[in-house]
């Protein structure tokens, strides 16, 4: 969420306290250590690997976006760059239109000062967000289905609320190196 990072941090600190924020940061850091360790154990032909990233639009500027986020300290995007250096192909993954819709929805909720309006927006956000997440998942699966060629491997970095498997082509075999999706049967 880039420019909304500080607003998201402030809201999280308000709801969970500074210790809650620090705990979240530590959990995420630990997950990235496990992800990097899992990938380091693989012996894959990187030149036959496509990299898909949640939140990375199909836009022609994918490399620039990933490089900027890596420079800003994103371990996820730093890992993408390391894999690309080994020969993997970076792919735009998401519909820019759907990402903009989600960004506007979150921005609207985070920039409201009135608590009653914020509460109404949060309820609306939850309803719209579920529908938007489903459409994003379908678009991600469609992108993979149309760009992952026979004999290639795909590596998808996806947030924990996503669940795309039901929309993937039948010939795509899915492995979860760390944890299976939280919402496997989500409608």
C-alpha cells in the first residue's frame, strides 16, 4: 500500500498498541526468513521459472516497481530481484484496475477523521473487500493460466487472505512450501 503505510501503522498501533505492531513486524520478518530458507533448498531451473507477485500490476513497469520497493526495504521484493538475477522471469500479476479500486477503498477508510463515518466505512469496506478479493484472485489465476507455459514453474507470492487454486487450470500442480491457504473453501 506504499503511501498508506504510515496510516496503516498508526491504525494498527491505535487498535493493538505499539507492542502489537512490533509483534506483527516480528511475525512477518520470521515468515520471510522461512520463505527464503525454503526457496534456498530448491534446485529449480530458474530460467524456466516465472515470478508472480500479489499487488504487482500488469503495466510494463514491473521491474521498476519491484526495484523501488526492494530499495525501500521490502524483503519480498528483494527476494524477487535475487531470483530474477538467477534467471527467473518477473511477471505482472494483477489487474491494475482492481488494485486501484482496493487502494481507494482503503484510503477512504484510513483518511476519515470522524469515528462514526469510519465505522460505517469499515463495515462497507469488509463487504466490498470480500468481493474485490475474489475478483483479484480470479484475475491472478487467469494471468497464471495464460502465461505459465508447459515445462515452466511458477512462484507466486500471495497474501494469506488470497485463495486462487479453484481457478487455476487443472494441469497446474500447486505446492505450498510453508502453509496451506487459510480460507481454502472461500466463496
